[in-house]
C-alpha cells in the first residue's frame, strides 16, 4: 500500500513522521499568522518580515505538537505499550499505538501527559517572552514567544475536552473503564460524545459561514467532520482489537 508519510528524524527511539496532508495546514497557519495575527500585534514591519515571523511561529507550533505527542509516547513506553512513532498530520499530531492500554491507570497517565506538557511548555515560552520584552515596547521574538505560549495553552485546553479521541476523552474513558471494568462500553460512551461534539462543531461552522465568517466557519466544519470520523473509527478499532485479542487466547 502506498505510504505518503515522510520520516523526519528519530527522537529518543520514536520515529517522527510527516503526513503529506500536514503541508496544507502548515501553509495555512503560516499564511494566517503572516497576514492577520502578527500584523495586528506588531506594527510597522515589512511583508517579508511578517512572513518570516509566520514561518518561525509555525515551526514553533509544530515543534510544540511533537513535544506534546512525545510525552504521550514516553508514558506509553514506560508502561510497556508498543509505539509505532509520532506522525504530524493535517490537524496536529498523533502518537501511534499498536494496542490499547491494559488498565485505566495507564490510559489516564498517558492521556494526561500531553496536555500537562503543553501547559508547562506554554509557561516556558511565556517566560521567554517576559525576558526578551522586559522593556516598554514589544519585540519580534517576544511577540512570537507570546503566540507560542498562548497556542500551547490553547492546545492543552482543546485536548482536554471530553471528546474521544482527544486527551480529555481518553481521561474520561479511563474513569468510566475503572468504574465498570468494561473497556468496550467506556469506549462506546466517549466515542458517542466525540461524535456529538463533532456534529456540534459542524453546526457552529455552518452558522458562522451563513453569518459571513467563511474562513472560521469552514474550519469549524472541517474539524468537526474530522472529530466525528475519528471517534467512529476509534470505536471500531477498539472493538476489532479486542476481538482479535480474544481469538488469540
């Protein structure tokens, strides 16, 4: 089967790959930062200067995503879960497991590691912003560090939503799993929540589009479709893995 992923490097034994779809979001993020966010937050810079800021910020964003996914992978490896690696794709990144966690505690710690790492990294970037912008006027590096602090906190917050396969959905699944000792049932519940959350985002996107906010509305729709599809696929994947595991016993 054709594989459109590109191997970038290996990080502490984890293969970091790039899905071809990532190029789309990388270009869009750089464009939106260079033409909207940075001109609004830092004046009197040339067009080329704003594009350089956008490139550096986009690189920092995707390095942050790798950092987030690395800690998922590190905790998973600590608890003996085989990891295929980390892949950057159109909506961020994913730490690829070849099997589900064997107990709720493992699921909880593995899921919580990502958002926690993003919060800590956000404070690191915020500290850098304070250091370089210690004067009265903001600087180019300070504005970039400020953006990276904000986006890491936003990444952590979004991932904590209780919608599978987001980290918050995995944390909720660990609690439901521990409560009833039934992984399939817990997965079914959180995947329904994830699917419902996706439908809600699609609805918000359609309303935004009709109100004239075409770009933001389109993003809501696309992200909602992605979450809904990912939730449904995750439920089926867990069911199939458990079936295969039972056959092997």
